[in-house]
C-alpha cells in the first residue's frame, strides 16, 4: 500500500482489501510498527473458550515478529447474544495479547456500516456508532481498485479463487512439447518480467512461452531466484545462481504482482501449480497477508504434499517468521 490511511475509520474500510476477503463475524487483529500495517490476522468471533487459543497464536506470531502495538476490531454481522458479547471478547483478546507484550490500545467494533471504539488509546475515537467512510473516497481502497484488487466475499471464496482454471489454456500449456534446451537467462528474465509486470492478460501470452516458463520454475535454482523477487526479505532458500536480472527484484508492487501470479495460476494444469502457489504465498506473507499465504500453501501441499518450499513457507507462517524488513 502506497497511500496513507487517515484515521481508524479508513483503516476499517480498507481491511477487506488487506485481507483479500470481507471478514464476517470476525475478530481482526492488526499489528502495527512505525505507524504502518505489518501483519493482519483474523479469527472467527466465537465464544471465549474458542477465542483464547487463536488469540494466543496471534500473540506468539506478533511477539516473534517484534510487533508490540496492535488494534483489534470486531466485525459483527449476526446480532450477538448477549448484546455485549463482542466487547467482552475484545477485552479477552486484549488481555491475551498483553501476555505477549503486545499492547492493543484500540478495541473497535464495526456493524451495520458504522464503527465505534470500545476502548480508545488516542482519545479521539467515537464512542457511539459513526458512519464508516465511503470506500470509494478512501485513497488506499482506490489504489487497490486501480491495481485490479477487490476483496472476495469470504475466506471460502478466496480459496475458491485460487482453484479457478482457464481450462483450454491450461490443457494447452500442459500438453506443450518439452524443449530440450532450457531458456537462456535473458529470455527467462524477459518472460518473467512480462508475467509479473506486464499489462497484457497472461492467458493471452503465447502458449509456448507460458509452458517453457512454467517448466523452468520446476528447476529449484530458477524457482528460488524468482521466489526472492516476489518475496523480498523473507527467510528462504538461497539461490544457487546469481541474480538473473538486477532490475527485477525490488521493482515490483506486491499486490499487483500477486494479481498477476493468480492469473498465471489459472493458466496451469494442477500438476504444474505448486511453484506458482508458493510464489503467491511468499508474496502474501512478506506483505503481512497471512490469510492468503495460508490458503496458497494449503493448496500447494494438497497437490504435492512433499513440496519442500511450500512446507518451509507453511512452517514460517505457522511460527510467525516475518520477513527481515518487517522484523
């Protein structure tokens, strides 16, 4: 995100774009550092006994990441019973986070298009329902829309979005003849740059190029190099070859890259998908989007349970091993 959020109302309006889906009956915990979003986590808004373990895991992740400041927001869609259940659960979450030296200075509630503060650390938040900002007037949301990013209706829809397939293209890519000669580094870099940073839809790219590139990333050396481009700062394998191009790494907008990677994924048969799913997970996790990272790793391991990079990344997500730039 390049834009600045002006107030907590805008932050609440933006969170679905950060998560990748609209949280319903959820507790969303936002880890902050230097007034920037570093990591976002979501739990179902359940009974206290169900909430405690999940909040404890979030506290562990934040502590390992060096995140000491947070805010909690209850997204309420179903009328709670009793009426004060969301605020009681916010208090519980705050106490659990405090045990991990994470200070949740703001405890917020949003419901029916409004928001208010159950607890406020700045003294300027509304204590009675105030209207949420119109998302169309929030710069960060507008930026996301320009990047082609829109939140899914639910986490299930987010998972389903990765399962989509352009069947004809995927069949053609999978059936393309195998070329004995590997792609030269310059050609590989140009093709990858077009995948990650191009403007043309990926399904319109030549099938031979898509097939060659998708087979090239099966080579661990190439895969690890590309992983470093899309997930900068994330602990992972060290490439065994020098950088294929100095102008690729660091020149990419993470959310726009993820949108392009998902397009690429949709053009592949299932057996070719684990490397790209791992790229999506690495990009998401390096930017603090744990939900997308977890879903992408889950799907990569469903296809290939022994896929080592996905297993390593899944372990990083589980333990909260944040990128060096976020630590």
